[in-house]
C-alpha cells in the first residue's frame, strides 16, 4: 500500500493534477453565478422582463442546490468525488448551453434553470473541496485556496468574455460558448486528471483506521460550526444580490456602462490574491483575525461602491476590495470546516453548509433586483450589506481553538 506523503512538497508532487482539474471544475460551476451579470441587461432589453424575474432563474438553481446539497455530500463520502464529478460536468455543460434556447415565455427561462440546477449539484464546490481535503494535510489551506481560485477565474473571465462575445455573437451564442467550450474543457481535464486520493484498505493484520474528526451531528451542533453557518448564510443572502448584478451596479456609478464590465473583471484578479493569500496565512497561523478581516472587509468594499465621492478611483478600489473579500471567504470557510470538523464527515457537513449558502444565494438575487425595481438604485442594498459584513467578521473572533482529533481503529 502506498505511504502517505510526509511533506508538503511530496503532497504537491503527487496531487498537483487533482488540484489543476478541480480548479477548472470549480471555475465552471462558478461561471453559473458570475456570468449572470452580463446577461441581465440583454435579456431585459429583448424580452422586457423585470430584473427580479431574470434573477429568479438563478434562484431556482440555488434552491435545488440547497435541497440536494447534503445528499450529494454524503454520496461523495461514500462513493468518492470522481464518480460524481465526471458525469456531473458532462450534463452541466449541456444544461448551461441549453439556456441559449430561452424564449419570450419566462417559464422557459425558469425551466431551463431548473434543469441546470438538478445536474449541477454534482459539480458544486463540495465535490472539489472534499477531494482536495482528503488528499492534502500539510498544505491543505493553500491547496484549497488554489482550487477555489477557480471561482475567481470565472469572476475574471465572465465579464471580459461576455463584454466581447455578447455584442459580437449575441447572448444565445455566448451561452453555447460558455457551456460547451468552458464546460467541455473542464470535463476533459477532470476525466484525465481528477482522481480521488487512495485511502487505506483494511486487512486481517491491519484493521481500517477511520478518518479523524467528528460525526455529522456532533459537528453541526458544535459552536464553531454554528458561527460559521450563521456568518456564511448572512453573507450569501446579501452578497449574492450584489454578485449577481455587479455590472449593472457599476454601470450606475461614475464608471458608466463602458467601464463597468472591465472593472467588474478586476475583482477576479484580487479574488485570486485573496484566496491564495488567505490559504498561505492559514497554513501558518490559527489567528482568528484572518477570518474576521476576511468577512469584515466587505463593508469597506460596499461603502466605496456607493460612489458617494463621485470618484472612479474610489469605485475601482471598492471593486478590488470586493474581490479580496469574495475570494478569501470561500478559502477561509473551507479550511475552517476541515479543521473544526475533521475529515470523518467532512463531505456531509460541507454539503450542508453549501446548501445553506445556496439558500442565501436563492433569496439574494431577487431581493437585490426587487430593490432596484422599486427604487431604481442599488443604494439601499449596499447600505444593508455593510453592517452584515461587520457582524459576520465579529462572529469569527469567537470560534476558539482548533480541536485535536485522533484516529480510531
């Protein structure tokens, strides 16, 4: 039986293909959310739908993820991530491309998002996170951060590609290119490179050693997990309303329509910095100031995006900080769950957390769109998010020390 890697260098030497394929798989799943900002205005223009109806399509997707997330997490714990990810990517690529078939009947839009939601649960962040957490020990936070930087790639790529593809080829062909092109590339890489880390096999002379960590119910009832769940649910509820409509929000500032897409893309750059930086720090420190700042700094970003100073520099600064905030949040959360829960029930617990995030994500976009439809400005939404970010950051200060787990035979 292969021995487990003893050093961080050995871990990376063995599992770098897993990280690269998971990175691209995570980017495709994140594309479902980050590309929406580019389609809101073209759909509104062509069909005359209110923005809350456009946003509700993604809400249907998120509700499905909320309902099925814990089940998928448990399936990953039992069958492994590869058996879930490969067919899931194939179906998700086709389903995302199928959004190009949207008609003027808004029910078609809702139905296509429902179909995407049913298959995309197999490629949600839980799949990639569990695989990385099972493979890495010494550099787990950094490996998770690299993988989760896939979402920052989508955050960067969706506005840039959408700004070029939609005017040039139309929104329908853009959905096809995103689905079959980006999704197809993720599928190929996952098929050839994405393999679960080998787990010890029980023998007569060496009984199976259980993975360290809490059982499911013990984990979800613990104080750290309750705090993590609360912070992430609130963050997803309000933050997703902004993420879904970031380009329209920026279009209403001094940047105007022409600069909004390019500036929105810069959040992806700082998102990568936030993920990698937070992972590097968390591998070296247990300080709770890191997650506290990760969640709390969003308040600064959203204040600057209000454009109270009528300054392009201030708005751009807000977007850059928003990238750090959104980028580091996923990395910090994944690492915290693995440290406070352990690996024994990590897939099921993280799947439940992912479902809670999707519940917030299901509600956030239509709330944000309804705010705009009612006030013709996003200012009330931005003002509401600021204190929530500060509250989430404060919760992180009360997590306590990491528990010490021992394996049992």
